[in-house]
C-alpha cells in the first residue's frame, strides 16, 4: 500500500496568496484528518471527515481556512489569504474507521508564508 | 479537559542502553493508546499501540505497558540504536465512538553512538 500521499511536500508563498494542500488517503479508509504541527502548539486537529462528510471543523482556526473532500480518495485544505502565522507543517491522516482505528499519517506539507 | 502529559521532553542514552518514555492521561474512559515515531522531515509513524483490555504488548525491541488504575502508559525501547533517534509522541483516545486523539507533547530521543 502506498500510504497517505500529500502534495506538495514544501510550499513557499507570499502573504495574501492562496495556498492549496492536497491529500490522498489510504485506499479503503473512510476517515480523514487534517492536522497542523508547530513547535509552540504541537499537533492540532483542524478538521475530521467521515465518509467524505466534514464531521468536526472546530479546529479550523479562521474563516481563511477551508477543507473539502469531493470523493473518498482526495481532500484539499485551502488557506486564502495566507498569513505568516500560518507557517507550519500540515499533516493529513486516514483511518479505516475514525472511531475505533489507528490513524496513519502522511509525510506532511511544510508551508512557509513570507 | 482531557490531557496527556509526556515525560521526559528530551532523553539521551548510549547505544545499546534502554530508553523509557512515560505518559499520563486524565480521562479514565480512554481505551486506545498509540505511540508514534517522527523522524526529521517526516510524518508521525505508528510504532506500537495498546488497547485498554491489555496490560502489555511487545514487538521486538519495543514494548508498551499500560496501568489503567494509575492512568499511565510507557514506551520501552531496548538495545537502542542510532536509528531510534527521533521524536516520540504518545496519544490517548478518550472513549469508544470518538475520533479525537489527545497527543502528548513529544520526547526527543537521542541515541549516542
């Protein structure tokens, strides 16, 4: 199995630009999670999808952040407009069943907003 | 609220020695405890996990123990090797039917050759 796939691996952009991060979960998994990791705050859950439906987006920091999951094999996290404080590593994780099973993480996207 | 405390924050051991990382959780209904290893520039990788109906689990050089009464669980790495150097995170899942993990703050393990 290829594992969770994320792209791009690195993104450098200027303040005010739109950023789109992409994720392909493990085939057959029905739960998808987006996390943000910073030194100050550690791993923070941003949003959780189950069967392509957003279940909990309480961790999304602001309206500038949005996430979609148009089908079982693809999700995006968008930041518009981006700000320097959004600089972090963003991880996508998937699990076979969000309520009972292990979460498997992707390699992450390191975002730098100048 | 739910909380997981992880100690120590940094740990240096000589190659071949053992390393122990401890986590304490607050929600007694927690029932699943995974451990992740994160190497520089990579995502967290599951290395071992334990469920609340088991007291100990072992996989080669790695073992996890769970004390439900005291609400703590520990990661044990024996015969450490330089490639064990990484940041290790514990997590607790508060109860059945929930999806959120409560993560510890991480332990940076350095194995000295």
